[in-house]
């Protein structure tokens, strides 16, 4: 796997999606219908080029990932939460999501304790904590969304979905 770039920046997010995709930049360039060198110049922001938002969203769609949306949300002071379609939700999904949330909170605490062992927080440790925090927050927001979707009362009949 290629070196991971800072996932909290849109450039890093695009680089990670492109580099991690099977076939890498050449495969993504082929899907986009552009020259591989042109795409390289865009993703590495060379020769005054950068990846347009629409292209970054296409790369995100092709890769089945949400890195770009997560980076934009982070840069905007929030977190990205991909919401599931209601028709596919079941109570077991809620349990699984809460388990994942608990795991991510535990990893956040573990990362924090490791980061402050020396009494200081460097830039890499800060980025890791931010990424862990974003993951834990998005998991919790997803769990609450799922609860509301599955258990809220129907407005017209007063019945619950559960």
C-alpha cells in the first residue's frame, strides 16, 4: 500500500483514494477518461493544477470511499456521517453501530493516553487524535440517526417502525 497522506486535507484524501485503489492512479485516470500524468499533476497540485471538486467526488464514487467528504467536513469544523437508507435498517445494525462507537471511543482514549506520555502533543499525534475523534463522533451520530429512523413514531398513525 502507498504511503498514507494527511486524510484531514482534501488533497490528502484524494491522494489516499487514488493510491489505494486497485491499479492506482492509472486505473482512476482511465475511469475518469483523462491522462495519468494530467491526473498526477492535479492530485499532487503540480504545474498550478488541482483536483476540481466534481472530479474529487467522482473519485470518491469510483472508490466507494468517503475520504473527500470527511476531509471537507473536518475542514469545516464538523464530521461526515454517511446515513444508511431507512429500508435497510434493522435493530441489529443499531447494536453493531453502538459496538463500533464504543470501540472507537476506546481507541480515542488509548491514542490520547499514548500521545500524552511525554507530556506534549506533536502535530502527528494531534492529527491522529482528530481522526479518532471524528470517527467516534460520526459513529455516534450514525447510531442516533439509526435509532430515530427505526423507532420514531409514524406521524399519521402513532405507530412505531420497530
